[in-house]
C-alpha cells in the first residue's frame, strides 16, 4: 500500500475523532501505523487523559467536564455537550458506533457483545436519551460511514467508536494499530474523506497509574507535517 500523504494546509471543514483504549503514550507511539500517522501529522506529546476508568474521559472529551462521573455505570447528565453547540450553529454531528446492538433505535443498555455504552458518550446526556429521533439520527452504526463518504455527507463533527476488540480494550494496542490501518488507511488516502478533514486519533486513558499521558495526533487539513507540540493539553 502506498504511504500516507503528508498533511496539507487546507481549510478545516470536518473534524473526525477516533478514540482507542487503555494505553500509555510511550507504547502507542511505537506502533507502526500510529507512528506513521504521527510522522505525517502533528503529535501532541503532553496530552493527558483526565481520569480512570474509561467513561469520565469520554464524557470530558465531548463536554469539557467529567460532570463528577467516576465510574463506567450508566449515567444521565443534564448538561450541554458538543452536539448541542454544533446544532446551535446549524452544523451536523454523528457518533459512528461499531457493533451497535439495535441500529436506528437508540440502544441504551450498558453492553452487548463487543459494544459498550460507556464508550458512546453522547448517550449519557439527557437531551439525547430523551429524544429517540434525535438519538437515532446522530448515533449511528459504523457501517454508515462508508455510505456517508460516498455521498459526501460526512458531518462537520464525527466521533468513531470502535468495538472492544478493535479499540484495544479486550485485545492490545498492537491489535488496535492494525485495525486502524485496515479501517482508516484507505480513507486517509481518499480525498473524498480527508480533503478538508482534521483527523484526530487519541486514547481514552493510559494503562498505568501516573501522569495519564496518552497518544494524540492530528492529521490532515490545517496541519503542518511533522509538527510536534509539548504544550499540555487534555480531553
């Protein structure tokens, strides 16, 4: 397969985030495809998760706060989130969810098979939970992505949630890296997807107790190839 193209300084019209699971930055950045993306994009070397276990990190990522959530149990949060902000400005958003147990029907159970609700943070917010039509329109099965790319209808913001094998949760960072190459390698060479997209890959939390530094790379539109930042960032 041809190597990834270099990032190009074009206008950002879409932001697309893929979140992987449970690995320290020091290990993630050594994986072949994650290292390749870092070399062709921009690496944030002091990027921090904000909690253990998983769920508070996902919630912070889309709402700027953990809202005092400290566990992976189902929660209902009555607070604004990124989806609300986008819709206020007439912009679209989606969460593409692998192994959605009941596509199109806003499944709110905690888990089924390789699906885990704790990794789909929009489902923790009351104004999504209590509006089935809105929920079904914005929280969709991951297979929808390929159709959206083909029809030029990828939303302005997207969160891609892999299943528990593909994100490394039940497997390893090596498995997650190989899956990322398989799933997104072709898309990162497809101008229909990457032409005006800022593509972000990060992890929910680190594996070890400590500073909780996780891999975070920005690739695509608006990015200088090979850029590195040591500024502290977090979810």
